[in-house]
C-alpha cells in the first residue's frame, strides 16, 4: 500500500482506477484519498478520520464478492496478523464499472468463496442490529435473490455470462446494503482466521457462517424466515412453515458449501485446535463489527462458535 502510494505521488497522477478484487480496490481508494494529502495513513484508521478530498476514482471489480466498488470502506493489512479499516465518505468511488467477462476466468474455488462473501454481506446487512432500514433491506434481499439463484452455475460453469452477470450485480447490491447497515459477527470471527492462517476472506466467512446463524437464531428467527424463503426459491425448493424455514437457513448454507466443493471445517485448513481460544480473543477486538450483531457475542460465545466450526 505505502509503496503504491509513493509511486502515485511521484507520478503526479490525476485519476485513480482500481482494477481487481477487494484488496486491489481498497488500495485504490486510499491512493486516491491520500495521494495529494499530507495526512498519514495511520491517522486515517477508524471511522470518519480521513481528511481532505480525493482524486477522481473509478472502480472495476474482477470478482463478485466484496462489493468494494460501492462502499466507503477500505481494509488493509497492517502487520503479519493484523488488518485495519478506514471508513469515510470520501472513499465512495465516482464510477463503478461492472463487466462480467472480467470474472469469467476466476477459478471455481475463488468464485465460490467470493460469492459466499457477498451473500454474507446481504445476510448480515438484513439482520444488522443498529442501522437496519428499509433501503438496506431492499438491497440485501434483491442481492441474495440474485446470488442464491446463480452461484452454483457460476461456480460449475464459469463461462455462463448470465450467471456471472447476476453474481456481479448481486455483489454490488450487497455492498450497497452493508454500506448502509453494516456486517457483524460472521466478519468479526472471519478476520482472525485470515490474519493468523491466511485463509481467504470469503472462505473464512463460509467456515463460521452456519454456526453464527445458529447462535443468532433466538434474536433473528423472523429475519431468517424471510431470507430462507429467498434462498430456497433460488434453489428451486418448496414452501414450509415460518418456523421450519427459518431454522433451515444454517442447514441450507452448510449444504451449499458442500455443493460448491468448499472446505467446511477449520481442521481442513490446518487450523490447530489449541489456537481457538486465541482466535476468540482476537475476534473480541472487532467491536466495530460486533456491535452490529443482533445478539451480543462474548469471548466464550466466540470460542463455542469456533469449536462448532472446527
């Protein structure tokens, strides 16, 4: 990040184009914001700490996952096991260009992981405890409808442009959703997995998702019923009672992960069992995200979730 920023300053650039996945676009945001600024990157960490104006910014995603092309958030690596967020309205791009042909070459495992990441954005936005609102709900449900209907085709037939288009647009809508109603415990527990064991972010999300959904069930049953009906329609499944369908949401995602041929247990990624308490402690540092969770998460709760995912 700092090397790219130095090159941009030396080149006296006047426009920034971010091309790639979420990490590339997040770096592009910060280059556009800091290129002609005297503010240190470390002073911009957090919410609303970025000062000044940015250069014109165009974002072109090559994955259907992060939604970074439409969010005011940049996540960057700050150390061997740590990441930091810069959240500010200046990071919203001027233009987001979606071209599904740029995602055709994604390998199936990357398509699956980034797709689950985008679906998690929609789910956590729809159940967000603090800023959930009709606008974010509309975006989240439409995103989940598109992605649940097309993710399996996109993974198993990567040349299908209809599926690729639906995933890319669904990812954008999910990004807009969580930019308005932020994500929560799934992401909070996923970040330490990426930091310590370099598990890709979307895969980290998928590993803990069913277990966080079960943990949140007692506060989110009504929301789950709505979401479960959306994904079941996308999968061509029939109807059921509200209680039955809401309880089925974690099971649906466990089955989906299996159909997408993704790892489903931490042990499959060589995460040591004795590291789970450390992961739980680290997850507690993500209070920016945990405050959005519909059910309060303690360190012991986080440990139980990791144990269930192990």
